[in-house]
C-alpha cells in the first residue's frame, strides 16, 4: 500500500468515525474529534517514517 492510499484510508476512517459518533450522540462529537486528533498526532511520526 503506497503512502497516498494509506493517508486516504486514514482520513476516510477518521471522517467515518466522527460522522458516526455525531449521528449517535451529537454531544460527543467534539470528544470524538479530539480523540482522532490525538491519535493522529501520536501516529504521524510512525506513518511519516514509513514504519507502518
């Protein structure tokens, strides 16, 4: 899987989770966005360096 495909999958999964969370309970959408941001920052170096 090349880098562009990997990033597209990650973005699609992130948007999907946030959309699902907002539809289930709108008050928790902000928490879901914060969680995805934290995970993005945590895994960005790993994805950037190509370890994954």
